[in-house]
C-alpha cells in the first residue's frame, strides 16, 4: 500500500487533529461534517477519524479496509456500524454511486486483507473509540497507536 500522507506513517508525530486536517486537505471531494445533518456529521466525523487512526486513504479498497478496521478494531462493533451505514442518507448515497455489484466485488477482494485486519485488531490492547474525545485529538498519532498496540497495514 503506497503511503501518500504523513498520518499513514506508523509513528506519525502529527496529532489526531493535524492528521484529520491533512486528510481533509488531501481529499478535497469528501463530505465535510459542516455540510451535513447533525446525525450524518457525527457519523462522518467518527468515520474520518478512523481513517486517520488506521492510516487509510479514500480509495475504494481502503474504504473497505476502513469498514473492517472499524468493525473489528473500534468499540462501535459490527451490528452498530452496519446500522449506521444503512440508516445514514449520505452513506447510502455513496453506496448507490459506487453500485452494489462493485461494492460486493470490492468486499470479496478485500477478504485477505480483512483477515490481517482482524488479526491485528485482536492484538490491540484497547479498541479505538468510535467517537474519540477531545483528549485524543491533541495527542500524536504514533503515541496513541503505541498505547493501543496498533500495527498499521503495510
């Protein structure tokens, strides 16, 4: 996996807030929480923070990995996360734009890496909080990853 951003480095010195800023600047076409309903904004704030914490970009294969990391490596869990995806209008719109056949194909394509995600998530000392508090926003990503025993995918 090609690393394009500093937040994707295992020992990244950027804080979570700085990583999010880099993520948004590097992906200008993304939904911005300020543009969304409060419910959708909460979902995308959490989703975007997970992208940064788990060191992922927004390519379709990395989106699939973000979903797997979220379900296995965060405290949101599988059922609650899928509930967010199917009830969130913007998330449903994205799925519609990608198309179900492509979404299903990408999911199956991601299964080998999903197994790696699951194994690495099991080794984490604690789960990533789906709604990270302000206390995490000002801490370096590398430090948080060390404390949670997160090893990013190569």
